């Protein structure tokens, strides 16, 4: 079975540009999570959805970040405008209760 | 605020030795206590997990020891191998249907040949 699929794997863009990260969860899973990983802050939960509905977005750093889940098989995390401090690895994970299965992440570099 | 404290931050072990990583938590509303393993360039992957009604769980060379009264649980890797070199996270799960995890800071393990 295919795992969680994230795209792109790497993204390099200039400050001020819009960035869109994509995630395809495992088929049948009803929860989806977006995480950010940095050396300084470790793994932080940004937002999670249950049955396509955002349940907790308290980890979203600011209004420049937004996430959507239009259907059970697709989610996006958007940063607009991007800043150098947004550089990190962004992970998507999905689950049906337990456990969470992670994708291999998108390494984002904002110049 | 829920807090999870993991130690040590890094660990170097000789091949064949025992690696021990500890995790302390404050919130008593966790209902599952997993350890995740992460290799460079990959996402975290579930390694082993324990429920709070069990004091120890062993899967191959990996063992979780759980001390509910002390609010601590630890990961023991017996006969450590170079292939075990990775970052390990404790990530206790909140007692809700959504499975929200609270990740520790991570421990980078290096096993020397």
C-alpha cells in the first residue's frame, strides 16, 4: 500500500513568494496532521483535520499560513508571503485513530 | 500546557551496547506512549508503543519500560547496531479519537562499529 505522499520533496523560493505544499493521505484514514520540524523547535504540530474538518489550528504560526482539506484524499499547506524563518521540513501524517503514518516531508528553503 | 521532556539530547554507543533514552511527561491524560524513529531525509516512523496499563513491552531488541507513578517511560535498545543510528522521539498520545501526539525534543543516537 502507498504511504503518505508529499510533494514537492524540495522547494527553494525567494522571500515573499507563495508556497504550496501538498499531501495525499493513506486511503481510508480520517485524520490528517501537518507538522513542521526545525533544529531549534523540533517537531511542532501546526494543524490537524478530522474527516476533512480543521479541529485544531492553534499551532499555525501566523496568518501567513493556511491549510485546506477539500476532500479525504488531498490537503494543502500554503504560506503567503513566505519568509526566511519559514525554512524547515514540513511533514504530513495521517491516521485512522492510531498510529500516525508520516510522509517523507517537504524540505522548504526560503532565500 | 502539555510538556514532554526527553533525555539525553544525543547518545553515542558502541556496537553491541545498550542504548537508553528517557521521556518524562506531565499530562496524565495520555493514553498511549509510543517511540518514533527517524532516519535522515525520512519522516518519523512508529517503532514501538505501550499502553499505560502495562509496565513493559518488548519487541525484538527494543523494549519500553513504563512507570506510571513517576510519569516516565524509556526506550531500551539491546545489542545496538550501526543501523539503529537515527533520531528517536517519544510522542505520548492524547486520549481523544483524533490521536494527537506531543513530541519530545528528540535524541540523536550514534552507534559506532
